[in-house]
């Protein structure tokens, strides 16, 4: 599927699922609290589909899919038939109103745990946390070496590259020294401390990762596969040959080999490739070809494939999967609040915010990686929606919750004038936040 249309499609799937679940939380608890629901809408604006249920509720899907709402019988929005006073929202106790408001984010939280639970039972394909460091980077200066396997990050054991990078990302926002335990290629464990305090404040997380320079280690310089009929096979190369040099330039890993082939072939396609086979060192006369293989853009190649990265997967039975889902939800919640706190204090850049475009792109990427990765993505977005909606900003669920907590303390509802002022302030804050996220998306898209 075309990346643009794929992003749009999976964005609609994501928003459709999560918004429906969020609004269903409000709807379900409102009904249990005896409040009449007039309309359940997924999306805003003109309805593209609607029907009226037996309970008198109007169910609809609207044109603008960026949210949804549950419209309840509410005396603040007009006169209410005296016969319906008992099912009107504002006439309910403050505790019931709190329950209805909290239900939306609460259902998003439940969805996040359920999605992660299913993901851990299916197993999410991943790679082992074997890393290398870019020359001259912060990680290289700290002592990270090619082929180091991360065992612990900040005292916590890690089993996959994704787990390790999530923990590193959280530490980057805090910009404090990060202790690691690594297992080197020589089989010895070492303690390494990444001096993250040296990073400048106010940068985006991707800039921090660039400066850190720690990434997944490339495949070793071994010809794992040699394609029949291609230049390497015609020159006599065999699977398992260790790649030593191209035109006399030493090779350190497979990515290095590919770079040397491209650079040398651009000058002349006739290459001298040195390989080690058993105890022998052979020099093979390889004539590179400029062509497109497997729908990739045309480039110089010799028909040699790299060894696949070491795979790693966390897969559990139902009980252990639930425990892992709860721990992962807690860790993600903690990381999100850490990031919010850092942005409010100015220690982390607001350039870390992503909007609809960023969500669409990641939705498409995760969907292409398979169901477990898409479930992981849905869980993270659902959790983010829960946290965002609980922020004490008027117009969001958290703003209404704040009003009801004040009502509990003072014994009477917040005045309509105060609520109206709060609505305007909330709209300004919300549109500012959305505008900033949209700007970041556009900026990242233009730079990519």
C-alpha cells in the first residue's frame, strides 16, 4: 500500500478504535448511573451514518474522525422536561458525575492493558540488544564497543532492543548519568556509564539519540548468502566467507563492506574482494553491477546477503502476560509524566510532541511490522489519550474532574461564569498544543 494512503488508513483505524472505546466508557457508566444519553458520536461534524437505538440514543459516525463525544441530557444546555429530571446529568450526585467523566480515560487505560496483554501472549518479534557506537559519539567516549550486548539499563534487565531503547529514551529526557551493564564480544561483563549530563538542554529526543550515537550493531562481515548468477557467485564467493577488504580497504562489518563496494564501484566496477575461507585468504575478482534488486532503488551491488540480526521475543502465557502488560503500562505512564514534567520545566523540548501526522506515520509503520507491533502502538496511543484527557485543562475530562473536585470541597457547583472562562482558556491551551504538535510534524516531514 502507498505510504500516504497506508498512513491515512491506519490513522482512521487507530482513531476509530480508540475514540469508540473512550466514548463507550462515558456512555456505559452514564447509563449505569441513570443518565439519559441523547447521542453517541464517533467523529465531529455532519453524520455520514446514523441510527436511533431502542433506548432512544442516536448513534452516528461523523465526517471529522479526530475525536468523538457522548451527548447527555443536560439542564445547562436547555430546558428539561420535568418528567425527565431524574435522568438528567447535573441532577446526579457529584460522585456519579465524577465516575462518568473518569470513565473515558479509564476505558482507554483498560484498553492499553488488554492490548499489551494480547501482544505479550502473541509475542512481539524483536532483535537482541547488541549495540555499537558511532565514532566520536558520547557512547563511544563512554566505552561502548561494537558487539556489546546490553544486559541492564539503569539497573533494570533488558531482553530486547526495543526495551533497551525505551529505557535509554527516558534517561535522555532526564539528562543524568545512565549506568549500563554490558557483555562484550570477549565474554566479559563491564559496567559503563553514559554521561548524559553532558547533553545540552532543550533538544528533541532524536537529536539526543544522534549525539549519544548508540545503535543496533550491524551484521558481521560475513557472506551469509551468495545469490546465484550475481557477481560474487560468478567470482567464486561462497556462503560463510568472511569479508576482509575491498580494493585493499579493510572491512569491519557488513555495512562497512556495502559502503566500500558502493564507493569503489563508482570509480570502477572491477573490484578485488579479499575473503577468508577456513585458513585461506582469497582475492576474488568481482565485477559489481548497478541494478535494482528486490524493488530497491538502483545501486552498486555484488549479490551478497548479510546474516540476519539475532532475534529476541518476549512471549508469555496468559498469567505472566498480564503481569508484563501491567508493568509495561506502569513504565509507560511513568515515562509520559516524566516527559510532561520535563517539558513544563523547560528541561525537555516541546519538539518531542507529535500530532496527527506523526501518529499516522507510526501507525502505518507498526501495522506493516505485524499485529503484535500494532497492538503495542495502539496501547501506547490509548495510554497517551488517557493521560492527556486527565490533565486539568477545561474542555478535557480532567478539567471537568477539577470542577467536580472543587464542588466536593466547597459544597456547591462552580459558577457557570467560571466554567465559561475556563472553557475559553482550555480551548486556547488545547489549540496551542495541537498547533505546536502539527508544526513539529510538518518540520520533521520536511527534514526527513
